[in-house]
């Protein structure tokens, strides 16, 4: 193993820690902020591994999540037209970083995540993470050698399940609950 590979995996471990914490906060805003830190770490990991679709998708995710962290504070962020704008941007990222069919996996995660997160519904977000986003990232991570990121996605799925058990599925999906309004 060379130093660059080891550094990439170390960056992934930092990302793991950020994402683990993100699913243990009570608000969507806190979830987005912790995930931004994880995305920086994973973006560096993918860059070091030469996995440019994954790297650039992290920038996309950071921008999207920073906007969404202000969902209840800035009316312009709640505009539903952002969903197709971000889906088109995801397609653009994929086209620019195309490295074969493997490049479609980050696009799947960007698109599914964007659609789910603009619902501002903690239950839907966690359901999409567990059923679509994390499985697609696991496959991408395997194919690109981002092994610590695989660990992250397994932990993300378990953390999402823990938060559902901890806070309750019904409350998490209730539009009037504290999960939707923070």
C-alpha cells in the first residue's frame, strides 16, 4: 500500500465519524451540517483515489445540504424548482466526470438524496438513505477502493435505523414534529 492510498482511507475514517454523528442529531439542519463535514473528507478520499465522479459529487452534496440547512429560514430555499435544477446538475457532474457506468452510481445518490431531502421529512430522508443512497455508495466504494467509505455506509444504515427506533418512526414522519421544523 502506498501513502496516498493510506491517506485516502484516513480521510474516509474522518468522514465516517462525521456521518455517524449526523444521524444522532434531532434536526434535519444538524444532519445536513454534520454531513457537510463528512462530504469534505470523502471528497478528498475520492480525489486521492482518482474517483472523480465521487469527488465532485461531494461538492454538489455540500452545496445542496448547506442550502437545505436553511430550509426553514430562507423562503427561496423551499422553492420546489431546486429539485430539477439539482437533478440536472447531477447529470452534468456525471457527464463531466464520466469514467464509464461506475459514474452513474454517484448520480443515483445525488438524485435520490435531493428528491428526498427537499421533502424536509426526516422519515423519508432516512428511508431513502437506507434503501437507495447507501447501497449505491457501497457499490461505488467497492469499485473505486474507498474501503473506509464502505464502513461509513454500513454505519449510516445502522445509525438511521437507530434514530428511527430512538425517536420513533411516526414522529419522524409527522410534518408538525420537531424533526421537520428545526
